[in-house]
C-alpha cells in the first residue's frame, strides 16, 4: 500500500506547521497549504509538499485538491486548521469582518471538506480532522464572532461524524487551549484596534493582555503538543471524537459542564482580570 496522503490547511505557522511536520515524520505524504508560502520553506526542505492555498477562494481550494488527486489519486486525511481570531465588541466590529470570520473559520473548512469527500467515499475510508478550539466550549467577552465560529465548527463536525460513518470516514475535533503561537498576540492587537479606545476599552485592555500572554506563557502549550493529538486522530484505529488538548483544556470543559452560567462567568472573569493586569 502506498503512503497515506494528508492535506493540512493553515500550515504556515503554529499548529498547522507542526502538524504537517509530524505527519510527515510518521510516514504520511503531506501537502501543506497556506497563503504565506515562503513561511513553509522549512517544511519543504524536510520533504513536505507545499501549496499556495486560500480557504476563502474557490479556485485556490479546488486547485489544491485537484493537484493532490492528480498526483496520488487519493486524500486520506484532511486537517482543517486554517483559521484566525478576530476580537472586538459586537457593537464595534464591522459586519464585513464578522462575515470574514465565518468565511475562513467555518465556510472554508466546510468547502475543503466537500472537495475531498468524493475521493474518500470512493475509497470507503478517510479522516476529517477539524481544528476547533476550547473556545468552541466556552466564551470570552469581546470574542463573540470568534466563539460563534468555533461553536459552529463543533456542531458541524458532530453532524458530519454521523453522516460520514456509513462511508467509512471518521471525523475528529481538536480543541486546543492557549498555545504558544502568534495567534494570541495578533488577536489581542485586533481587539485593541477595534475596541481599545471606546466604551469597551477597560475590558479590551484586560482581554487583549490575556490573549497576548499565551505567546510565551507557561500557562499555554507548545503547538507540537496539539500536533501530537492531530497525529493520533489521523492514525488511531479508533480515534477520539474530540481532543481537548493543552494546559487547562480539560479543566475548562469540566467547569463549563458543571457550573451554572453566572458562576462560570464570575470564575472566568476573575481569572482574566488576574492574567490580564
């Protein structure tokens, strides 16, 4: 049997970069896709194939999948990792930015999945691995658009898991907590640009500082740990349906399940005030 083939989106940095690298080390033929092709040169040097891929562009997505199928006739694993966090008060975020959040985090993920499914169904096997977030289980002030997208990914993935089971295709959700990547800093900057000077500025300063603290904090997790969960979901005979991963992830899921909303609100805000000051 030829090497299994994996496609990883959003692979220019962080979780996607590490997932592409680790899957390659575990014997997969890996295609890494992202808009920032130059950032993937280290992957290319290690034997990973790199593709320019924009998950908001139909032609780009279709071309990436067609390239892989033409070369190998199969795609065994799709890791839907592309995504970003755009923060700001609902009142102040432009509707176009909210739509873009959904275009990247939800519709791009869904369209990539649509494009690979015919080949997976024909093979009667495959893995769809959707990188959600612990933010699909909990929430933050000034993060309404971002959390809405991740809650959507959770629901989409659960429904997809049931509808694809008869076709031999498995679906897993990866739910990272804070990771040591550029994500938190970029999200915090966008928050301050949107809501750092208006009526929500006091909250914005606290939340932005908490987001930025994940970059090098011992409270956050290296993206390699998240990549290990992705590899498990790609290779295990019986992968988990969801993988809360990283420091605090399981605790957050447990607290959210057990605590009433207002108690969780109070606990959450107390933690953010401590971290963000």
